[in-house]
């Protein structure tokens, strides 16, 4: 008889709430890029440093966080991460009221992201082992769907607060509208900290829930570097995150450049659907309209993650990953073609197909790792950090240097080709890992 899974529902929902928090933090970055370009007049390359400051924290802190979590456990690791995250959110107050420089905000984002790195290093692997291995990819996809819901909320909040009024270039820069969402975020995180301090998450053995079936007990003994399904999973994750962060960082720029066109005589034309969407959302500026287009893309992102878990019951996760990778290669090729007033409408589909790529790659590469699961998870977080540190800056530099969306969007194309190959090769890689010694 199968054991009752109901005891895992409450801890799953509690941990899933954390995915919403870091989803909000990450999605706000994409709005911040355009906001700082407008208010502080930084270039696309410089605004890419926003992502660099965030993901550098992931790169530097993921492994120490994994060692800490291995020593103190998942729950205490989550509490440490929440405390640091709240501190980083509250640093936006002196950054906006006292320091008032681009570098002050980057410092606040670095501290905030140090907390996120701790939380992600604990929460992602915890969800994968909170039940049978065959359901790990779908379970993580559902948890990541909470993350996607935040990706819907954040661009809307950013559009309302940051792009909801026209900026007077001669007026002093006012950061009050930027401080508010992060001050509220800090308060919410403190409440969640209190909730986690007073509950007890069920104990989890290294690599599997205590109540798992016996047929889930397979563990590969070889060290991580000798397990191809893990090694290539981390490499794929790195290339995928390069794609995701790059697209997210400059989605608003791409939409505006593609949907609003100025001809040789200086006459500006706007895509009819963009104009209708501007009227429908009652946006007051093109930037705000573009932010709302990203909101729609995030709705597709959430739908993709909720549906992904169900589809994975019918189609094997690795095959599904490959199919979604092929679909996104097609979408990005159309974006590279830069068909004026058309390509911007196709770009949001990219988020639907990206929806499963992180959770599926993460869960697939951590399969059967047993006691090495926590350390293995930290390599994924470091891959996220390394990719995020360079992706936005590289895309911004390519765009600034060559004035070509086609050249800059070749980076995401490489990432989606990688996910396709990993999905197709996964059964063979897993078999090689089983034989490794």
C-alpha cells in the first residue's frame, strides 16, 4: 500500500510561498533596468550590472550556503536566508533617501540576493526530495508556478509605480516610488520569517523523504564529477539561465524598439495591437505599456508551469524539455529576424516554453544523487549566479556595440539549443551515471 502523502501538503505549500518571494525579487529586476536607464541615464550595458550584482551573490554564496544547510538543516537555512533578504530589502531605504546613486542600489540588491541564494539552495532540493523521485520534476514545476505568479505581479507593480507618470528630465530624481515596494517586501519577509520560526518542517533524509517507497531508493555512488546526467545538467542550466536573464533584462527594450518604429522622415508608427493594449490597460507611457506586455508574458509563464506538471505525467520530462527547447529556438529566430511591428507579439510565447526549463533541468540532474543532493543543488545555484552575472551585461554590450537585436539575441538561442540537446540525451546520460564508479 502506498503511504499517505497528505503530511507533505502543508510543508510543500509553506516552502512554495518562498518561490513567490524570490520570483517577485527577480521580476522587479527587469523593470529596474529600464527605470535606471530613464532616471539615472545609464546605458544598457551599465543597467545590465543590476543583474550582475544580483547573480554575483548567487555565484559567491551558493556553495557556502549549501555547506551551512548541510550542517544546520533545511529549515534553519531558510530562516537565515529570510533574515538576510529582509535586511537587503530595507537597505533600499537609505539607498534611495541618503545615497541616491546607482551603486547604492546595487549594494542593496547584492545583500538581498545573498539571502535569496540561501533560500533557493535550501528550497529547491527540499521540494525535489519531498516525495517520490518520478514526480520530482512535476513537483518542482508546481512550486515554481508560485514563482511565476510573482512574475505576473512584479511587472504590474513596477509599471504602476515606476512608469505610471512621465519623468521630467530637469527635476531632481525621486526614488520614493522605488523604495515603497522594497520596504513592503521587507515587512512581508519578516512575517514569513516568524511563520517559519514557529512551524516544524518534516525531517528529510539526505536525498529522499522518510516515507518514500523502497523502489525510489536507488542512489548513484560515484562522485558528482563522474555523473554525466548531473554535469551536463549544470552546464545546460548555465546556458539556459544566460538565455532567460538576457531575454528578461531587455524584453521591454525589444518590445518598444519593435512595436514603435520611426521612418526616415521622422514619422513614428505604432503597432495597432500595441496601441490597443495601451488603451486597454490605460497605460500613460509606452514604457508602461511594454511593462504590461511583459505581465502578459508572465501569465503565459505561470500557465506553462502549472500545466507542465500535468503534461509531464503523459510525456516524459526529458522529451518535454526537448520539445519546448525546439519551440523556443523557433521563437527566438523570429525575434532575431526583427520583423517590425510583428516580432514583439511572438516574443511572449518564449516565456511559456521557458516555464519548465529550470525546474525540469534541476530535478532531472539531481535524480538518484542521495547524500550529495544538497551540494549538487548548490552547483545549480552557482550556475544561475554565473550566468546571471554575465548575461545581461553581454546582451547589453552587444546591443550597444552593434546596434543589432539579432546579434544580441544569439545568446538566448544558444541556451535553448542546449536544453533541447540535454533533453534528448538525458536517458543515455542517466544510464552512464548509473554505471559510473
